[in-house]
C-alpha cells in the first residue's frame, strides 16, 4: 500500500457514512434556529448560525474522509462527490424546482437565470452581482449552499492530491490568508459596489471564508493532538473567546473614538448591521471562526459546561434534520407571516414576530422530518448501494496465498478438499483459521459442528475462512461452533489481521466481513489494534423486534418484582449484543441466563449476551455468552459493546481495559470519528490441515 493510499485509506466503503456526534448536532439545531430568528425579525446577529454550519461542515466532512477505503484518487474523488451530492441535492433540487415553477406560473416571469445559478451552485456570486436576489422567489438564503458546495469541490481535490502534511499546511494557509484576501477585497469593493452591497460581497464570496471551513477541517485532523492536551478543547474555546472579545472591544473603541458614536450606537455594526468599513470585514469572520472552532471542539469532547443542553435527544434530532429545515425555512416564514398578518395586519410587533418564529420553526422542522425520512435518507442509501456494487478502480490489491508467515509452517495442500489451517487465540478466544484465497472452503453445518468438538475434532469457538475480496486485502468468513454463519468476530479480526500482516510484511491491512469492512494495524509484538467501526445504536440496526431506547431496553430475567437481570443496553458492533450490568458472573449463572436470552423473541437474529461488572471508570470485568458458541474465554465485539454500554450509562470513560477470562482487551471509543478501537494479544497455538 502506498503512502497516498494510506492517506486516502480508512475503514468501510460499505459503511457509507459517519455516524453523527449527537452533541454537535445540537449545535446545528441552534445554528438553524438562529437563522430563522434573524429572518423572523428577532435576532439581527442570527446570521452567525451560517458560520457555525461552515465550521461544523469542515469538521464533520474531514472526519468522514478519514474512513474511506484505499483506492485510486479518481475513484475516491468520485465516491466523495457522489455522496455529497446524494446528501445535499435531492431536497434542494425539489425545493428550488417547486419554488421556481410556482413563481413562473404566478408572475409570468421566467426565473431561468436564478434557476441556473441555483442549480449550478454559483448563486452566491449571482446575488453579489445583483441578479439573483428576487424577493418573490424565496431562495435568497440558498446562497450559503452554493458556498458549501464550492468548498467541497476545492477540498475534495486538496484531500485527494495533497499529502497529509501539505494538506494541513494548506488549511493553515486558508486560515491565515483569508483575512488578507478580505482586506484586498475590502480595498477594491468600494470602486464597484455601494456600502450595503459591498458588505454582502464580502459576506457571500466563498473564497473569502474558506478559513471557517479550514478551521473545522484542522480541528478534525488535529483532534488526536488536541486530545493529548489536558483540557485541550476547553483551552481552544478560551482562545476563541479571547479572539472574539478582542475584536468586540477593538471595534467598540473604533465606533466610540473614530466614528464618534454614543450610547447604544457604540456596539452598532459589530456583529450585525453593516459589517463593512474600518477593517471590520477583515477581522470579524476570523474571530467567528476562532470562537466557533472552540465551541465545536468543547461540544464534541462531551465535557462542555453546556452539555446538559447538547445531550437533549430532541435537540439532537432537530440537528439531524437541520439541513432540510434550513432549506424550507424561508417558505415557512412567508407562510407564518401571512397567517399572523391575518390577525394583526402587516405591522407585526416583536411579540407577534416571536409567534412567527415559533410557527415557522415548527413548519420547517416538520417538513424537514418528512423529507429526511422519505427523500434524503432513501437517496443516501440508494447512492451507498450503487457505490458498494459498482466496480472500484485500483482498490487495494487483494491478498494472494502467502508464501511465508504462519501458513508456511503447515502441511502442503495434498488434495483439492484438503485445507491448511492455523489454530490461534485472541485473549483466549479460540479459532481455526483456514486460508481459502486459492481454493473455496464451504463446510456444511454438520462439518463445522464435528470440527468444533474438542474431544473428537479440532476444537474451537469459531471457524474462520480467509477469502479473496474486491474491496479489501481479504474477506473474513465466520462460523460459530454450532455451524451457524455470523457477521463478524472482533478477536478473529485481530488474528486474521496478524496473519495477513505477517504474510504481506505490512503494518496495516483492510479486512472485509459480512458485518462491514475494517482496518487492522500492528500495535506491538503479537499485539493488534482493530478499528471496529461505529457502534450501531438504533433499535432497527441491532436489530430488535420492536422500537426501544437501546440504552435501557425492556428486558428482565427472574421474578417481576425482583429480577436477577434487567434493562440491559443493546449495541450492534456488526453483530447484535445486549449487555447486562451485574456482579453475578459465575459459570452457572452466565450459562443459564445467556442461553435463555440468546434466542429471546426480542432479538430476531439472536443475540450475544454480555455480563459486565464495572470495577472502575477505566476497568470492566466481562463474561459473554456468545450466540451459537456459548460461554467463551473472550469476545472482542462483546468487549466493545460493554464499553459502549457503560459509557452511555455514564459509568466509564471512552477508554477502558476490559478483563475477560482469557486476558485483557483495551477498548477505546474515539469521540471524533465515533469508531471503537480494540487492542489485544494474538497467539499461534499450532498448524495443521483439514480434510473437508
């Protein structure tokens, strides 16, 4: 794998998207509501919400780019642009098309110039040149979508073709040189525009605000370094607050002593009004980028003082649909204003503007919820399916049958139905691993069960086949000891990753499974870290038979008034898990309870049952009854599920040592990428052949 591929590489093409940070979504909620409040005549500085969106976009998109699979630059760029298009265009195109059609019918005037500017995403420049802002078209707010699309166009190219260090340097240049660009623009604009239009020219020109996107992107790229600094996110916020405070003090002084303003006029045109003149157009946007990066960082860390607000699920949900709400809000305000005017006339006072704001917000969010469910999400899922099934050019080369490594020690293949294997364990979880890159390996359920017999067969918890893959170094297929095929196995991923790295002489491999694609990296001698991906927390993703809060699902074992076990957490790590918090972990209790729950009707695909005892905020004792395998010495996905469950309950941090019967696993739920990383040992026990 080349350095370029390593930079482009990440985890699963199949995953398709990065799960949102819920607390950051709450910021989207408030940013969107601020814009609606401004357009409702309540909050003059509500436009700042757009700049919050810019910083969040740079942060989230950059974090997502780090997950894409190793592929050629051309294929990667195609995937990135198509996914952005699937996310942004469908509801945008519908809104623009409907509004333009209605306007044409109602007025007889063709909105073709505006439609072209909107469709080709140069509407911000059309408005600067004063031919795009048509009041009856209710699309004036969509200039910011053009700005975002222009940034995505540039940033996608930079991310693909620049090495990481040069990419970081370029983003730093964006942050530092954007004020210079605004200074140059501010010098020349008076020759061509009036003061108000000149202010909007600065406000709407995308290339003058790449510092906001760039600052968000740098936050995502620099998160590992920031997380190593004690209270790093809080310190970044403090720096941003100081920068914004310095701007406000400086220009209040300019207003007072240079422009000789008095009273309330001293704070006029600081963050609202005409944001142009005396150089304020240079520094205001830099100050906003600084404070917004601090807000996003502290919020994303999960430790902000406003976390009690950003963790409110309803607000997070509004944030999830905020893009659609932003698209619809101008039409919603028009409708809400018309309704209120029926009662109070055209002169709407501040209290009635609050009614307009409330009604418009409700209409926008309601329409956005419907569009998210029936248009946006289906469009994204459709695009992901198309990209998953389409051939990928120059993907990471599939692994070939290794000529060295642990399989060199096993007996040669002497017949078509004879397969070399290596027996390994990961923290005590035992596997028979068959290399099936050159010839197929398709055992029946009866054959798997016979092989798993520890008295008459080879004995194992899971049987693993390493097969060819078109999207990764190899595909890992998993059978439980009872002969059933399952999605994935965390400890097996470490063992398979170690085998492939030993054979290829590399420190990183991509492994595909039925549960998704992941990355294994060398973490030491016989020590491997696996990116287990995002925990799936929605009830339908696990899956459950009915909708429930997966933090505390409605399930108990024992008497109704005194159950032995109750309200476990539910998580999918590519395979379904429930995790009970209990100190009852003896063999008899785990076996009897686990076997009872494993096939409970609440779990249509069965479930792995974890019994977790939190010993300390960074230490968990875990035993797992595995679906189809019974009580095992370790379960990697179960350890990940235990950490996710206990963190969601506020009992542990994002990183903890999980003690299993066969050893210890270090589980780390990364808060930027929302991925769970598992680090643990692998051990080779012996090699041999299977005759199947």
